[in-house]
């Protein structure tokens, strides 16, 4: 992979500086350069991100990425998932949600299972070929200052430090955002008590478990797990036994035993990767701070249940860059606060009420251990599944359309 290791251009100042070449920073960059706005994008990692986290792309994100050819590339190898399910793995009882119910609303009535790292690669390639983009990996954000003309950003590459200038700074530098920390704003919320074990395996669960969807959220006797298919792989998120240390939970023997509880096979599972993670739900009070704007995980974090964090961040990038384009094309860059306030007013309530809240409800439903309560929520979902009107409404919300439409109503 060819990636620039040069220092960002110090002579330019008529540009947007983006910190963080995760999916959100990259998507913001590709949108801006296509609007004709020069971008310098920096990331402290040495090359395009190979982050393993997100695997689910929802229909609105596919719509937003389509004009740049990103969706076409994703669909070349990504797995289309028109139906996803919640199942009681012990009894086989399940509810199956079919996105065909929303086929009158979108050209993409399915989720796509595709790695976050591959989205980053696709967008990175587009940017490397674009004359208005300047991507610098191996370049760490250190500090910023801002005044009525623009922003100055101190960056470090190895032992060398430099200051670069731009009109706006987008902090898309993830959950531990240094940009957010320097803004000094509170990242209000909490950390979930449980840990989760994330295992990647080549084992084809769909060939061994009857009627399994490529996206399946499951209750088992002792906990819960999810099985998510990716091109050539499956990702299993496994419950973390309360009395174990991370090392014990990750021990080969224990992981093999947990996988065998899901699907009893004779030999061992081929495991490509295993790790433990813990998640937060948090949000800042305001996304824009004059010329410095937060997007994606830097602004909000949620449980991965339902696959909405990266998607929500892509929607932030889409909304924010639309505002920056208007500001830029009006040629009145100094009069920006009204539109950037609107970005924050549109996106923050959606993150709170649609993404964080929905992900929290999904997590609560799946971590429930009481059999009767599980059965009750399964039966309630089966009522929704069988009613076309309720089912469409449920899918519009879980596919993130409802949040986007609510945001459009905020003026
Ligand atoms: C197990 C798991 C599964 C998930 N699955 C899904 C899913 O299926 N669907 C979904 O929508 N979401 C999912 N998510 C959430 C998703 O991964 C995140 O929401 C997404 O990565 C956020 O993207 P981002 O670009 O905002 O931040 P990040 O992906 O964290 O990128 C931030 C970038 O900023 C860089 N950076 C940080 N600090 C600096 C600095 N000081 N200077 C320069 N660069 C810096 C980092 O190197 C990084 O490359 C999942 C999360 C987890 C934990």
C-alpha cells in the first residue's frame, strides 16, 4: 500500500484539516474534495487503518457512498443480507426481519456485511488519486488554536513538529479524540460493565446451523452471542463469563469450548483472531466549537449491538460536509456558526435518541438472562414481524432511516 509519509503542505491555508483517517474522516474528506474543497487529512498510524471493528453497513450509508463509486466497490465482494434474525439458540425459536419491507424506500433493501478496514482502503485509494487531497499518515495531531481567520494545527511526524493552517478543523479521531480533549468538553456517559470476546473464524456456521442468517443475534443457555458473516469469514461475539479474567476468557481451550456450545463439531475451529473489548455510551453536548467540529466516535459512542456507530459517523460526515460546502460556496467562510450549529442540532439528538438509545435497548434485550423475559421479548418481536406496517416501521428505525428523516425536520 502506497501511503504518503510527507509532512502536510505548510504553505496552504485555504483548506479543511481533518484529524483521523478512520471511516468518518475519510468519508468527510472524499465528500469535501468532490465539492472542490481542498483537504489535508492526517492520521498517526503509519498506513491505512486495518481496524477490525465494524462489519455491518446499513442502507442509508450505501446511498450516501454511492455517488463516489464506494458502494459499487463494496457490493463487489460484500455480503448482501436482506434478512437478519434474533434467535433462541437452545430452542431454535426465532424472529426474522426482512428488509424487503422497505424496498419501496431504498435502492438497497439489505444490510451489507463488509469490513470497516476495506471501506477505509477504498476511500483512501480515491483520495490518493484526487488532486485536492493531501493524506498524511504517520502524522499525529498535537494541538490546535483558532481565531477569526482560521485554525492552526500543530502536528508531529517522528521527531519533527510543524504547524499547518486551514479554515476548519474536523476532529474525526475516534473515541479517545485528542481534538475533543483539547476542546476541554465533557464526554458524558458511562462504560458498560460487561466485556465481550470477539472471535474471527473461517468456520462456515451457516452450513451447520439451520436457517441461520448472515447477521444473527442469539441467546444461549448461559449468555448471548452474535454471529456475523463477512466475505470468507465469520465473526462471533461471545459473552464473557463473569468470574474470568481476560486472559482466561481468551485462552484457546475456553474459546474452542464456547464455539462448540454454539456448534458442536469434532475438530477444533480455525481461529484467525480473538480479542476482548468493552464499550462505552457517551456523547458531547455540542459538536461544533467555532471552527473546530467533532464527528463520529469523537462525538459519540454506543454499544455495537445493531451495528450503528460507524454508520452514524458516516451520516455525521455527510451532514457536516454538506454544511461546509454551503459555507465555502457562499464565499463567506467567516459566517459559519449558524450552519455548523445546525449540524450539531441535527445530528446530536439523533445520536442520543436513535443510535445510543436503540443500541442500548438491543444490548439490554440480548444480555437478558431470565428465560421468561427473553421469551416475552421474542414474542413481542414476532408480533412486529408478522404485521407489515409495524415491521416496516421497525426496519426504518433499525436501518437508521427514521433518524435521518427526523434530522431533516430540524431547521
Ligand atoms: C466490536 C465492535 C464492532 C463494531 N461493529 C460495528 C458495525 O458493525 N457497524 C457500525 O456502524 N459500527 C460498528 N462499530 C463501531 C465502529 O467501529 C466505530 O463507530 C467507527 O470505527 C468510528 O469511526 P471513526 O472514523 O469515527 O473513528 P475511528 O475508526 O476510531 O478512527 C479514528 C482515527 O483517528 C486516528 N487518531 C486518533 N488520535 C489521533 C491523533 N492524535 N492524531 C492523528 N490521528 C489520530 C486513529 O489512528 C484512527 O485511525 C463497532 C465497534 C466495535 C468495538
